[in-house]
C-alpha cells in the first residue's frame, strides 16, 4: 500500500517524495527501531522508486551497520534502487550510548559519501544529527556541532530532526550555511510551509506523521465502535468511489 499512498502524494503535486522508516515499520506491524531488516527496507525503497515518476529520498536509518565499511556496502545497495537521495543518522539504537561518538559519526558519513561517489551516482547524501530525539542534554548545540562536521565529511544536506521552534530552525540554518537544511515537521508547531521556507530551509519532511495520522483515524474510529458502540468517527471519510477511481488510474500508470 505504501507505493499507492506515495502515488497519491505525486497526484497532489508534490515534486519529490521520501520514505519513512517509522511509517513503513508500522505498516508491517513492527516498531521503527530495529524492526525492519536491510533487505526488507531495500525492497520497499525499490518498490517506491519504481512506482512513481519523481525523485525519492530513502530514510536509510543508520545505514543498517555499526561499522563505516558496512554503511558503505549498504549505501551501495541503496543507491542501486534508483533513489535520488538517502539519509544516514548518527543514532546507535543503544540506550546506554544513544549516539555514535562524533569521530565515528563522521567516519560513517565519509563512508557513505565514498560509496555514492564510487557508484558515480547523482544521489544526495543527507546527514542526520539525532540529538533531540535521543534526549541529549544540549541537543541544539550538539546538533550544530555534528552537522558542521558532517558537512565537512561530504554531506549534501543537513538534518536535525526534533527542532520545535522558528528560533531553533534559524539557528541551525545559519550555523551550517550555505549547506541546505531539511526540517522535520512531525506535529503542528504553528509554522506553515511558507514560514519554514522564509527561515531558509530548503527541504521539509514529515517523517512518520502521515502514517500516524492514518493510524489515528483508525484507532479513534475502532475505539468508538468497540467501546461506545458509536459510528460517529466515520463521518467525513473520503468516499469509497473516490479512492477506487484513484487506485484504478494509478494501476493504469504502473
């Protein structure tokens, strides 16, 4: 179903798409962290790329390896799917040591950069600093330090998920300029696309937000039926025929 949902985003006029590790994991009944294997993720990314006619960025988590060499080998495989870009994060998945040391994180970005260059691929490399998401004591300061180092290591785009204010977004953008910055909007922070663009962001992503929005509607409606015997949450749904029409047209395009 994921490729059809992204086909709908293309239908709405979006010029580029991104996969979401969380959204994909949830669609398989799995947790985001450690739930999806490398092969399953690569298959998913390849399906999305082959199903739409616009650039796709792959959420490639931490490269599915604890070593720079493994990251390089896996990035080579991801590039082969035809993606226009991919991201590598610096989270370890280990609660005792949630982030790779800065030197390790830099080596991993350098390895990803080398793999893309060796493939002679026109693929954007996005480096992520996960400080806000793992509970770092000084997340903004540490994110800026890491993103600046990632820029020197060869990242094309810089990304600190978890920024929650215009001031924080502006601080990151100014600190890493002229490198482009991606901003994650995973909830309503009171800013519009235009607002974020005016701050200087070059790209906006929503992560798992659309998948969670779908789950929210499902959970609310199912809970109302099961708990209260009420069908009120079925009001305002997209029409059956509208979905059928879109899926038929999408199928003809494949």
